[in-house]
C-alpha cells in the first residue's frame, strides 16, 4: 500500500491538534476544507507540510472525502486513512486499520469502543444501532459501527462504487455498495474521545440527519428489492 491521511474539515479549529497527532503515523496528509469559517481557514493556512484542498462553500462530508480521494489517486496513493477533525479519534489507532488492510484488499472501519461512556450523546448510540441494522437490511455487511468516520479506504476501488450521497450518508452508502460489488469490509477496534457537553464541535443534526439517512436507506433498499446494483 501507499496510503495517505485524508481529513475532512468544517469549522473545526481543533484540526491543528489532530494533524499534529496524525503526523506521527509518518504518512502524507491531505486536509479538505469544506467551506469553513475564517477561524478554521486561518488555522489550516498556518499549517505546513500538508496538501490543503478547499470547497468555496459547504458541500458535505461525502463531497469532501471524494475530493480528497481524487487528489490522493492523482498523487499516486492507493489507500486513504480518513480521520475526523473534531478530536474524537486517536490518530495512532490508524496503525490497527493499516495492519488489517496489509493482509487483504478491504475497506476497514474503525469500530469505536466505549460508546457507553457518560459523555456519549444518546443520538450517537441510537444512530449507530439504527444505521447498523439498515446497512445490513439494504444488502450491506454486518458491522458494529457503520457511522465511524475513522476508516481505511482502498483507492481507486472506493471511487468506482458510484456512491450518490454527498453528506454524512456517504459513509453508510459506501458500505452497502462495497458489499454489493464484492469489496471486502473489515473492522478494527479503536478508542474514542467524547468531550463534555459544550466542548466538542459536532455538525451532526440528529433529526435532519436521521431523516437524510432514512431517505438514503429507502433508496438503497428499493434498489436491492428491484435487484439493481
């Protein structure tokens, strides 16, 4: 493998600390600014030794990931280790995902451990179970954490799956399409950090995003029932 770290960013000034930790992996880093505010743009502009891509306005996490993947392939990389910019992940856990992918070509999901902690919001616990079931019902793999953003994507295989979702739903749709197209999906345990209320920056909107998830799953389920790829 020739992997690269891809970090989608939207109004996350904490990204500087995330990138500092990710550098310890010894991999090139691509940060994709998905239309962030001035504070986050300034933080990113001050960083060196990274490839910085930018959307003029917010287009969604999936769109940011796809921009990063496309750039990674153009730079000669064949795998993308994605890490969220909110400080929830420990970049050092990326070693576990890379180790799984060294054994076989696979999309590797970092399965978050400790999701019963006191600072874990109900929306994260409920959303994970809801999403896990519907990924499987739509013909995707059985996984324990379909909403984890810490992943290792094989490239260009992931780009060729034809994922339509461009926001958070990208991460569940690509699991379903990977299974349908014969791309192995694996999991590796990772730690998770949930800061106290008011300390963590999250742009997940429970009701709106559950509704968007439902729309995506309805489309995928319909295509499964009508035997479309």
